[in-house]
C-alpha cells in the first residue's frame, strides 16, 4: 500500500487525477471503477478540467460504479446516477452507454447482481478502481462484517453510514435508504489497480485501521492490504493517526 500524504484535499485530488489520466493515456479503452460521495468530488472536478483542456479523453472509457441505494430510481436527485451525471459524466466526453451504475430498482435484485458482475467481466475487468472510505471502515457499501471474498449484492447500511450520508438528504437520517446494492470486497480486489482517497479528521481512525491494523472483516478497507497495487491519497488530518506517517512521507520523497 503506497500512502501519499498531501497538504490539502485539492493537492491530493490533483495527484489522484494524474494517476487516472496516466491509466487512460496508457489504455484508451480503460475500465474505471468509480465511487460517489463528498471525497471524490474534487477528483472528478480535476478530471473534467483535464478533459476540457484536451489532456485526456474518456471516449473509449467504460465505467462501473460501486453502488446504488436500493429502491432509488435513477431519476431521483439523490441517486448515484444523478450524482455521477452532475459531478462527472456531464462534464467529460464519455459515451453514456459505457457508464454502468447498479440499478437499485431491479426487479430480481439477486439475478441483477450476478449480471452486474458478468458485465464487468465481459468488459475485461476493472483496470483502475477509485474508492472513498466510510468512517466505519467501509469500502463501497461493504459494511463491517462483510465477507472479504464478497461479490456484488445487497447490504444493510450501518446507522453510522446513514448518519454520515444524511447530509445529502437535508440532514434527515430517516430519508437515507437502509439498503444498497454494492460491489463486494472480492469484486473490488479483482481490480488491477486501486486508488483510495480520504480527507479530514473524521476519516483518520478508519484510515489507520485500514493501513496499519490487522486484516479483518470488522474493517472492510483493511482487505486492501492483500492487494498488490493500492495508492492511498490523504490530506494531513486524515493521516493524523498513522503510526508510520513519517516513514510514508520519507518513502514518497525518495521514490526510486
Ligand atoms: C460511495 C461509496 C462509499 C463512499 C464512502 C465515503 O459510492 O462507495 O464507500 O466512498 O462512504 O463517502 P464520503 O466521500 O461522502 O465521505
């Protein structure tokens, strides 16, 4: 796990955007795995700017989002389809038919989850997966106790996650859905490369447990320790509880 600590979220997002750009320049038809939420907005803004300047094109890129709330129609302003359209897809030259987001309203959701996995496989697998992290250590919506080998399925959100996400629902936790369709931890670990972003003190504990604690289903993000190609982009507050913080900075400053 390579841990890259920046002064602020903007600098960290710029570094992550550069990594996404390098991936697309190396393979125009890259398959990206994407996250939603507050953390990735800066990254998506930078990618939109790069695309606008003609530095990178998403014309041949395919995308697969991690998750969607169960029962949330794509047209709802709080759906992750709406989020992605607003913060990224409407600002880049991606072909909308190449963008995939789980359908939280699928009639047979179990069968749908299997289809979603198959679609990822048919596209050749995810080249680069973008992740945020929940304050409870989740990745995607794989909440604590999720199997480290899990595949796309429905998960029940913790009260903590629903409280964290209530800010997108006017602060009303009762409006935050209870369930989400999410790629599994096994699905995420199949990606060839993973970028995880985390900002702010509220993520410091989860980040430390992810990177320096034991690999455990209690902290789903700790499964990333098993992946050979993970880059973690942090600001100073999110890095504040890392015991080996000085070493990570030393490694980055002396990169071969
Ligand atoms: C969203 C997702 C979640 C978020 C995480 C952090 O698609 O998969 O794991 O990345 O909850 O959310 P923010 O960035 O809003 O703190």
